[in-house]
C-alpha cells in the first residue's frame, strides 16, 4: 500500500472511532484547611488565603419552588469559575430546604437538596476549590425561610448545623459559616441568643457547640453585627471553641459603614489575632474602584475575600461578577477577575508561615 493509500485508509478508519472524552478537572493535591494562629493553613501547614466567589441560588430557588440552583452547576460551569484563579466558593444555604420542613417542595427539600449540595461540594473539590457552607436564609417556627432574619433562629438553626456538620465532618476542605449577616441585635445577643426579634434566636456559641458536638473540627466562620460589617465586638464576644478554629467573617460593600479608617482600626487588629475572611465583597455601581482599593489593602493584611456573586444578575440590583455562566465578566467582575489574575501564581497565595500561636430584586432587603 502506497503512502497516499495508507493515509486515506487510516483517515477513513479514524472517522469510525468515537470522539475523545472531554478533558476532566485538573489533577490537584488533596485539599485540607485548618487554623493556626491568625492564619488559615493547608494540609502541609502553609498559610493560605481564600480568594473566591459566592454562588448564590441555593438559598432561594428551593424555597420558591422552582429548583435548587439558579443557573448551571455542572463541571463546565465550575471550570469557568476555576479559570478566574479562585480557590474557594461560598454556597448560601436554606435552613428549611436542608431540614425538609415548613412545606418545602419534596423535589427540592431534604434528600434531594442535601444530595445536590454534597455533589456540588465534591465537584468543587475536584477543581481544587474549597467550599464554604453558609446558613443564609432561615425563619422561626412554621414560618417559611423566604429571606434572612436578624439572627439564626433557636427553633431550627442548631439542628441545621448538627445535620450539616454530621454530613461534612469527614471533609477536610470545607468551612462552616454560621450565619450570613447578623444585624440589629446586641453583641450579647450575638453570642448567647435572645428574644429581641420576638422569637428565640440562636447565639453563635450554641451554633459552635452544635457543630463541634458532631466531632467536626473544620474552621468555623462567624460574621459580626451590622450585616457582618461590624467586627468591633467580635474579639471580646468570641465564642468558646474546643477546636480553636474560629474565623471572623467580614462583609464589605461600598455602601457599608466600615470605611478604610475602620479597616485599619478595627479589621486589621482583629486579623492579627484570628483569620479574617471577607465572605462577601462587592459594590452596587457596576464598577470596581471600591473593591480594587479593598483588595489591595486586604492583600497587605493577608485577609481573604470572596466576590459577591457568580450569578448573571443586573449588577445594579445585586452585585454580579458575570453576565454569562461561561465566565464573561461584568465591568464589576472585570476588576475582581483581573486582580486575581495578578495574584495567580500559586506562590502569591501563600502568605508565609503562621505568625501567631430570584433573588436579584430581593438582594437588598434580605441578603
């Protein structure tokens, strides 16, 4: 058979072969995260920061009765997030949907919801991403969890965290964010609970206790007051944690009260004591001037941050990083993405050894 005949015959044979499989996630070392002094550390004991995004949807779609995720949650969508050089994703959750209470649709509550969250966390890990599990929407008694309250409720929040921690206690690459944004209560209520909203709240101490009662030892995040923007009383009211793995959660938007002076006078001193993770970072003007300033400051302080949010909302009605789930950035998202690109070398994420022992419309009112 001559060379030309061979090429023709081989080409014809090749047409009969199945197409090659799609590339899978990149090979990554096993993920693990813990707390050492005022740093988060990986399994090798290296200090790391969480630089990532929020993936909103799992707090509202289920209770509204039309799904579990808002937008895709497959490997392609996770690969698009990972391409921004992130290493963490925060997953807002709904108390009623996880516990399957208060009339949640059977298709979106209980086992289906829990299974979907577990599968998504596993997929994130396959792409080298840590997962932050956040109690975002809740409600007391028989009231449906269709929004955020001033505090977690004593009726269901401890049971939520006992269940969630039991499911994930063997996963070393997750963190537990006790409550999205406490507000309009005292620091005493924040720590110990109270009845000031007209119903019993669960204080942060009771939720830490609920998590640790399961044997889970992963880091626990706890946001301060004023929608997690006020950390002034966090250290004095810090709950007791037998695992000594508490993390202060700080939310920072251009319309919040804590300005650059507050960052220096309140946030930085706390970051010298415990890890600080900016669980939500954004601005509602579709620009990125504010976050640019904060990210540069946070880099110098070894503080973590996650942009709100990886959803295709109108960036004016709720800060949105993307306009398409393929990773197309909004103007706001462009600033966030480009900053992470500048920090993309893995060595830049390590800050050195430990130094110390549909919801866009309802975002503003109930995030």
